[in-house]
């Protein structure tokens, strides 16, 4: 009850001064807005008022040399008034600033009641107070019109009041006794000066417009003063910590402006434009050379081959042909990724057919499982059993091995993020062989990929059909930017936010079923100082489907987890296999991707680095051959789920998204 009484009294004292000043200044404000316009001030003056919610702990018994209480007092609490004039500096377009407050700082409190040896209740309270000087550094993490900020700094407190009041009551068993008089006095050994710390947060609310020279801001705040450096006495163990809640009223003088405030800060130097191909192909027939990873991934907790792989009975396996894969779709072929991974989910059938055609070839199945050797061996045995039962491969040609980790693991020592996805990728059976009948050209070793599969496919919305939105300088000028795209029917679509300078979006995502249309595009960028910058552009888009005789070639190279440099085998493959197939005056479109592991911004940079690596190898190879007739287009799409070749649900999909795709388009 005492604490509540103290709190009510203190809160009344805390708010009355600031409310009075607030009403006085509001009364002085002009009745109507007038020209001219004034800048937001940098210097502010005012007053801060609030309530100190103090927690007392430790020991107090020998109050001074003349008086000691019968028993020691420990915990206590109280609410005291804080009232101080203030000075503040922060430029309206800077995150940093300085604050100084100096004034009355009451830390009064009442200790918890104790009972002496006579079974008499006893109370102790203090009117402890200081004159405090509090310089602070102010920081606004994001400059917005709300002006939220943090502040921190030292507190220098000079003791002003050190009085106490002690009252011992009577034994409830002898109510006829008369209570003694309260003992009042001053604590001795009170530290004259205390140095401590504070940290807090505030919220600036403008209550006047920039049409007045004198501008007002109302700022609720909260601050914490830890016990470090605050013990009031040099004897015993009295400790003190405080939570301060209050508000400040600040006023400043703005300088006269000749123009509106938007010109105070120069607009970031960015250039925004849109590039939409005049004819946007919706389909292109390509001859695709699809790389074939030598892995079979297993679900956690299971040593059986997952159902997403195409598994054939003995009579079906007799009819399987690698060049007729479209006849053997995956069981769950409804999704985009399942259809695109038609080849990979037939990897065991492709392997079975190749082993049947090459009866002298032997292979090793290396099962890797974090659960241990036996679990990895069981996975490898499942693959061996399938090849034996469905394709009739002699079991003696297949060696099975169990391990706890693959040769090139995804999970690296010290990794802490997205471990579940990384460990899914490490639970696999690796297919190893030294046979050129099975392996990709120019590769060898335990992690050599299987020979790629070549087939004809329809490529939907190739990258050269994407609409490019170029915002030169955006990565340096903006925290992020987005776009509003409005068609000539008034429909608005929103894309973003983005952090890179260039974004490519499939035209069909904008046009939908429309064959063509005019679009007004508004780019909105948010600077690191919280300003919104807008740029406009208009573009005409046309959707056109060319004849399907327009044929290209597609190659892919795969990268290891978080790597941007091609392995040596990929370099030879690009130089000796891909580069010679680029026709004179052809166009090469290089687009890089990543899986979803890691943050989006890093993945976007990683995908572009992968594409640039492939570009450098191909350019070097062509230059060595004396060729400069090829045009290149390079894109980095990161983990963009709308553009990535595959989904990211299963580990094999994520492994195939760590790729660079090379489209070779002959000259028209």
C-alpha cells in the first residue's frame, strides 16, 4: 500500500510541471499557419519530467553513528520525481545526436517492513535525492517521421537529500502499548557523488508544423539505470537500480527556407529505366544437355529409396530407354520442379540401363548418414537391391560402403544456421565409378558426375525475354526499392523490395494473358535516411510466340554449396565442350542461381558471381580461338523462387539450383 501511495503522489508531481509548460506554450502558438516555411531545427531546448521507479536492496541497519535499528532492512521500492531542463542537438537528416539533461532526481523509497525481537513491526523510508547531470549520445536506427531513437551515456549524481525516517510499532499482542516517536535523521557515509550509466529510448512527436519558426516536439521516453555505480553509501550494502518513465517537451527555432524542405537533402544519384524486348518469345525449343549428379538422396529416418524417384518393375525396366525419358514421368509430376527434374528422378534407371550395356563396369555405392555407418550401409544396400531386382545387375558388380559424412559435405565445421537443410543434403548415396561409360566427360574421382543426358525440351520464358528494370546506383543510394506497375486499364501490380541495381521479371508475370499493353512504372526507393525517392518510366510490352523451329542449345554446370568458382572439371568442360559449340554471331545467355540456404542478398551476389565465373571462362576460350563475334547476356537471379529452375523442397532440387545455365542462341 505504501508503494502505491508513493507512486500516486510521485506521478502527480512528475506530470504537473510538464503539463503546465505544455499548455502555456500551446497557448502562445499562432492561431493559423503562415508563410514562410521553416527548416526543422537542429538545436532543441526544453524540460523533461518523469517518475523514477527505484528498487532498493542490500542491507541497512547502522543508519548513522548515533542510531542503529533493532533489525536490518533489505529490499524496498519507491517512486520519485524527476525534473530537469534539457539541451539536445541532432541534425534532422542524421542518425546521430547529443542530449544533455541536468536537474532534480529523486530516488526515495520505503523498505519492506521488518519485525524486531519484541515482535514489533518496524518501517524505514528514505527521501534520497540528487542533482543529476546526464549527457547522452542519441542514435536513430531508421530516420522516419516517427523519429524513434535510442540514447545512452553516463550519469553524474550529486547528493541533495540523505534523510531517513524510522518508526517502530507495537507488539500486536499488547495493543495497550503506546508507539514510540519516529526517529528522523540523515544517513552517514553517503557518497557525495555517484557515477553510473543509463540507457533508454524515446519517440519524438512533432506538435507544430514547419510553418512556424518555433517548433515543438513532445517525446515520451523510458530509461534504465542499472545498480552499477549507484550504491548510495560507502558502508553496508545498500544497492539501487531505477526505471525512469516520462516525457520531454522540446522547442527549437527553425531557419527560414526559400523553398520546400524536399530540396534540403539532395536526391540520391540514381538512373532508372526499363528494357522490354520488342518481341518476347513465350517458347523456344532447345536441345538440352542436362548434368546428372551422382547422388541419390534419402529422407531423414528412412533407408528406403524415396517415392519421388521413378522406380520400375522388372518388366518395365526391360523397356526403359534413356532417350525416351518422357515415357517414364515421376510419380508426383504435377509440380513445376518434378516435371523439370524428369531426368534426375530417373537417375537409377539411367544407371541401370548403362550398366546393362556395359557388363564389365563395376560401381561403388557409398551411403552417408549422420546416424552412423550401419544406417549409411542400409541406404547403399537399398540402391544395390533395386538395380539387382529391376535391371538384373549382378550384385558382385556393386560394392556397398557406409560412412557418417560424404566426401564433400554441405554442413561445414562451425555451421550454425539452417542445419536441417544442410543435413538433408548430406544424407545420400554417392555413385562412384572409374568407367567412362558412366561418367561425364573430363571428370574423374569419387564425386565425378554421371554422363549428362541430352534431350529436346521446350523452354518457357527464356531469360532474354524477361523485362529488365535497371536502377543504376540503387544499391549504394537505397536501403531497398520497389515498383508499382500500372497498366492502361488501371490495374496496379507491386514488385519488390529489391536491393540490387538490376532486376529481371518474366514478361508473363506482368502481361498475364494480354498479348500487349502500355505500362506506367513508378520506382520508389527508400534512402538510408528514410527519404522516399520516386522515378517514373513508361514501356510498351508485346507478347509474341515465335515458330518452334527456332532452336537453341542449353548447357548447365553445377557448383558446390556456397562456392562461386568452377571446379577444374567444369572449366575444361566449358572450354573444350561448350565453347566450340557456340556458332558464329550467336548469343550466349548465362544465368546463375542459388538454393534458398543463406540470406537473399548474399545469394543474389553469389548467383551473379557464378555467372561471371562462367562468362570469364567462355570469353577466354573464344579469345584463344581468335573469336570476338559472340554476344553475351549475364544474369544473377539468386534464390528467386519465381525464376529458379527448380523448387527447394528436396535436397536434389537445392543441389540443382546451385547452377549456372548457358543458353546458346544461333544468329537470327
